[in-house]
């Protein structure tokens, strides 16, 4: 039997040469306050593309300066940012990799003393206010403009970040969304903002442009997740990249499931849709990815820290070679402080 990792797959008609995704992983302290890189991302992502990875998602990139995850993160809120993504697109395409960028607004997790979310939130170190309709419309416009810039940069698509407790999670989750207007209350109302963003990005970009969605599981419940996943498919989303949501800690996993709860939810969403679905969640060893693919539990496997530790992870996995394994540094990932502090950095 051929190595399941090395099977190609089509995402919105684009041929992806294998089933491994590099998920969006922020390179902390590799940029400046204006959204520009200070360490080459073309080189960073190009190494993973040269190492065989078929699909690369560039790290969380802010659609507006007031929606940044970190004050050193990449931005796509200005045309001036396009050139750095053009360099990434070329470095990945030169190695026959498909490459998209994750677009994000962090909401109450944004940088700044005053931030905005679906509803006001009591926070110790900052003031969090509820967004007005005018601000919501501005967020939608900024997602669309950033997607257009990504297309101009030569990227193959975008991933809209709807997970990890960032703004779109804050709208979909009833834990954080206490609105009483058309963006709050019922499930369809809480899903309204991401749905409108997907629609408008789809209308503003080309037919062959990939629209992915970073899907936050159990946000708010598993059954509502399944409903939302089908809605996204109907809207024209081409890839669901399943990760953690606000209620992810409450997921119940069967005792015989060999991987994490987040991986489990990826395999559950996979069953509900007819578009490619990817799972993530501590998958560092090739045999784990092979198990998921061989047993038809998922379409694609996102290998995060494994690819930070070993840029050649995918080629080595395909050739049944040993890979460099992430040390899972304690008390926290050293890459999350500065990529150059990772023991495997090169």
C-alpha cells in the first residue's frame, strides 16, 4: 500500500501534492509594530515547502491594526504589506506548495488598553466594549480588503480565523455573545458575522481562490458545530481546518480514541461535510498522521510543532525516515517566545 501521506487531493480545483498541512503558527517577535516582518517569512515557509509540505497556511495575520493578536504580528491592513506576502507566495510556489494566509481579528484578545468584542467583557488589564453595528460592518470590510490583498500578492487563498477564542469565536459562542440584536441570541444570529464575511470574501475574490475556515470546535456545542460546518460548505468554503473553540475543554472523547480531543472533533466534522477537512492537535509523528489517513478518519493532517522542529518532516514521513521530534518544551513552547529560541531552530 502506498504511503497515505503522499496521496494528492484537490482543494477548490487546486492540486495539493500530499495530505500534510502546515497550520498557521505565529512567529512571535519576528515583526514590528507596523505589521511588517523583521525575519524573512519567505525563507521560513519556503523551508517547509522545500521539505515537502503540500499545503502551507501563513500565520495569523491581522486585518486591522486594532485587531492584532500580538504587537509584532504580520498585517494585511495596508497595500504596503502586499510585497512581503508576494515573497512568501513565490518561495512556496517554487517548491510546488499551495499557500494561503490566515486572516484574524482578535477581538477581546487584541493588543491595546481598550478592545472590542461581541459584547462587553469584564477584564482585569483592559477595557472590553461591545461592538457597534458600524464597527461590525468595518470588520467585514477589513476581512474582504485583506483577502483581496492576499489575492494580489499571489497567494492561493485565505483562511478566516473562527477559532481559539478570537473575535469570530466571541460572536458564535453563547458564553461570550450576549447581544440582543441580529448578531446575538439564536444560533443563526450568532453565526451571522462569520457567514457574512465568508459570503463577501467569496464574492470579492476569483473562482479559483481558496477560502478556508479555521473552525473552533464545541463553540458552542458539538451538534451546533455540525450545523455550522454544513452551512460553511453550502456558502462555498473549500477547506475546514478544525481546531479549538471557546468550549473545547468540555469535549467528551471515546476512551478508545488514540489522539487529542481537538483531533477527535476534526474527525467528527469530517463526517459531516463533503469538502476537505483537516485535523490538528499534537500530531508530531508520521505514524500518527498515517493512522488517521489510512483509516479514512480525515482528509488532511495539520502538523504544527512537528514542522517547526523539522522543516523536512513531510519528505521524511513520505520516505519512512526518522523525523526530528518537538521537545514540547516546558513550561511553554520556546517558539512562542521567539522562534530563534527553539532548540531545533535553523
